[in-house]
């Protein structure tokens, strides 16, 4: 009798699945080449400060792309990935540095060392979504203020912009382009607050259960006017 071969969890067998794995491998190989070239540029003596910063950010974006490809290739069939402790301040800083180099808007950031136990890539997608939305609302000559802190056992990522604002009564994840954010927060027991920013535009606050803290923010989406 021949023993049945069990499929690897999260991967479908067959030519299509095998082809996707081969393509993912080739993409990671090309990304590795890009990273090596960028690293070589970093050591070039004729590189100015601004150019060096942009190359450094290219390296950072390439690393995130590599993580996304690996997640696509290894995520279980049910889509559930194991949460892990993630430094919110470091991850948010990576995102801010990338976005601020893509336009002229002024971004300020204050960050305390804060961790939450979440899916790292899902958090990255959610925070990037919020910051990109605020960056677009502020415009080329606008201002953003990003803050990461721990408040009463709750990890907080706050993004303010000086854009045109919104009607709190009509704010929903879909209307604000934050569906990705809402899905992420629902999966990890977090919540979001939407209000008017002190800068005059919109304020988005992501509330997450802080790592090693018994406190859990109520999982709810609500828009409110800032007091």
C-alpha cells in the first residue's frame, strides 16, 4: 500500500502552485541583485547626502517587498499568520522615511519605543495606508504629524494632516479608503478613532493591544470630533 502524501499546509499542489513558487524564487533573486547594487552605491565616495538617503530608502523598500513575496509564498490557506512582537515606532519610522522622500509635504514624527503583538506585514500595510492617505490629503505643500506612544497599556499610532478634513457623520472605512486598516484591526482586537486634527484636517488613531499588557482596546470603528 502506498502512503498518501499530505500537502504542505497553506499550499495547493499542482503545476500552478509550483509555477508561483518558481516565480517567487526568481523575483527574490532579482531583488537580491537590486539590494547588492544599492549597497554598492552606498559606499561610493561621490554620493551626496541626499542621494545616499534615497538609496538607503530603496534598500528598505526592497526588503519590505521581499517580505511581502515571502508572505505570499508561505501564508497558510486560511490566511492566518502567527502574530509576533513588533516595534511600532521602528516600523512606522520606516514607512514615514519612505513616504517623505516621495513628495514635498513636511512630516514630523514623535515616537516612543512601543511594541504590539501583531502580524508584522498586516500592520505595515495598515499604517502605510493611513500615512499615504494623510500624505495625499495634505498635498505637496501640506503638513503631517505622526506620533507613536503607549497610553494606559494601549499602543497608539496617530496621524494628523492639515488637509480639507471630512464629515464625521459620514466617515466609514470605505469612504476614507481605510478598509485595509479596518480589517487588520478587527483581526488583532484593535480599534480606530477618526477625528478632526489640531492641524485642521483629519486625525486617525490606531489603538492596538500593547505587547505584554493585559489591556485590549475595544474593537470598534467610530468617527468623532476631537475635543
